[in-house]
C-alpha cells in the first residue's frame, strides 16, 4: 500500500437540518441551518444568524458548527451567563472560548433557562434540532385553560386531535393536578416520550417539556400546547457504538462505530471475515444491545425499545406473493398484521392501503390477481406490501443469498424502491455489484459501510463510510466486492490490509476536521 499517495477527501454536503425555535412570544418558527451559524438575542447592535426575544439569552450566546468531514452539527455555548442545557444537562465551561462541542442528533432539545428546569423562567427559550422536520407541516397552539384532562389521539372525541396515522385513536391523556401535569399512555402502539425518554405507563410533565407521540411533537408552554400535525415522519438513523462485548465483557466484537444515514438511503454493509456485520445488524435492531446509542428520528432505541421496536425490522429473504389473490386483498392481509384492530379501524386501514397504492403507482391494479401481473408490477406490489406498516428502517441480512443473478437483481431493485419511499434500507450482501441500475449502470446503493477486523484488538472497526464511488476510490478497486480482497486475511485469499485501511480512515477523518 502506497502511504505517500494523497488521501482521498471530498467535503460532505451541508446536512439539511433545522431548528424549531420557541421563545416568550410562543410562536414556533422553523429556522434552516446552513453551515456555521451564531445564536443570540435581539438587541440594538450586530445581530446573530439566529435571534430570539429573551432577556436571559446572551448577545452571542452560542454557536452551531457544521463538521463537513462527518456531515454533522455541533453546538458550543460561548460561556454565556445563563448557559445552555441540552436534553436537560447543562454544558459546562471547557476553556476561555466556551464549552466542549456537543454533537447534535435529530430531536435534541436545546434550552436556555433557570437552573431549576421544572420552574422555568418566563423568557426561557427552547430549540429542537431536527433533521426530520418537513417544511410543510402545520403547527397549532391549543390553550388548555382550566381543563383537568386533555385527551390526545386520532379519534374524533379527543381534545387534541392528531392526524398522524401512526398515533393511536386514544393515544394518551394529560392530567392536571395541584402539583402540575402528568401524562398517561393508553397502552398505545407507538408509545409516548418526554424529553426523549419513553414513559412506562405514566410520567411527570413540567412546563417547557417536550412530548413526543409518534410523529407529533408537543411543547408545553404554561397553559399552551404547541404541536404539529405531520405527514408520515421521515428522518435519519444515527449509530454510535463505543463497543459491543460478549462473554461477560471478555470479548469485544465491535468498537468505535459511528455513522448517520438518512431517509432514502440504500445502504450496503460490507465486512471482512469476523468483522461484525451481523453483530452490527443485531445492535441496530435492538436484539443485542451495544454500549452506545441508536438514534432514530431523535429517539434512543435502547431507551424506548418497547415503543420503537416496530419501526426497525428485518425483511424476508425473498418476498413471495399469493398468485391467486388480488392486489388489494394482499395488502389488506398485511394491514391486518401490521395495524392492530385496537388502534386502526377497517376504514383507516383502507385509507392507509389507498395512500400506499397511490404512492407506489398501483391504484389501477388493485382488483387484479397477483398472478396476472407483469414482473415489474409484482415488484411494485412487493414494495407496497412492505410499506403498509410504519416501519422506518428495513434491515436485510444477505437477502440475495442462494438466488440466481436475475433474482438477486430483482430483490435489490425492490429494496431500492422501498428506500426511495422515504425509508432507510440496510443490506448485508456478498454480491453487491449485482445491484446495478440497468439504465445508468450505476450502483443502486447510496451509501457503503465497511467493517474490518483489527489485529490489535480482534474487534470490528469502521474502515469506511461514504458513497459507492468514493468507496471504490478509497480502496483503489473497480468493484465493491473487491474491497473484501483488500481487507480479508491471506488465508482467505485477501491481502490482509484491514489495519491499514482502519488507520487510513481514521487519518482521513482527523485531516478533514482541520481543513
């Protein structure tokens, strides 16, 4: 390996992130983040990029910093007088310039307030960092007045009625007492979280807390509830694994894994022998927890597993449809499995089916038998079948194993189409170069994760994360499957360069942070 070659680097595009900002005016505003931006209060002088009306916010209170090497945002408090809290924890002074940089993920709650957060200042400010917020979402303000019980859900009789189909009909109820609010989960399908932590049955709610119900965000501001009525929530998956051990911590399978993928991404997972591909998949599914965080649309899977487990799941190796059934009946059977009777009426299931058929473009086929469809039409029905539920992430462990070349290509086309419907699809494959767009000749994958086993600690490390073209350039190969030759050990027909590529990727990240 020629260590004298110039390291490959291309700046990542600026992440399309936003801030949902609420100050004492109680009017939510969505502020787009475009690279490095400063945050402070309105005053008669030079203004920051993001300004709020608040006497307790400094003139230049903090900074949002974009790191193009990883495509992520950080926040730094500029040693402000009142400080900044993120997810309830105050950022401490680090040096004369400010706090340590805090890496932001979707749903992080940034707050300027008193030290006692359960007794907020009247001019406190809340900002929610978002990478899954749609610009066309509508925001509403509901005054609870003297109400003691505020029911929340999809049903017509709720005080706060949600249009989000992933919310239950009678999802939760807010109850007021002399000591404040409490929220009760009515055994909903997708659960309730307060400030990013899922509740078990019930939980206390203080002023300025943030409640999450399915895709709906509710901010408590005194007697006011500020909430959105989103379309189907999309966003990103952030994976941070410090380590994954077995045998009571004696053996480490994975170490220092970190990446973020977005809705629409079709992700290939490649790995050398024993590098931990299946271990990574199980950690993301939550079947086998690692030391770290799996963040989906701002919520921690490990902390909210009961309510979130239905959002990440496996796809069968090869989907087979009953040839003697109609398209609509096939989708209704899936709806009966994915959408339980308690939370979804037959009319709501039909509405979901009709929406998906329209989205995929098969409404005109709904009464036709599966057996009468062309190959391309069957693919679309297969996509619709997987989209009926509200799963956000689809993971496939060798979905092309044992299939012929034509079937492998068909399977990958179906999975790519699922991803293109604002989902995330992650695939372990030993034949990645069969996933090719027949019209352009380009890879169907949008991102590639490469794991390699280090000889230093015998654990799987991240050796690359980026686009397919960048992966081939990074490893100096013409085909994705040839990456395995570079990192596999000699006794498996490889060059045994795993350690070199792990170190090269680390150096690449360090260098890009300083450019």
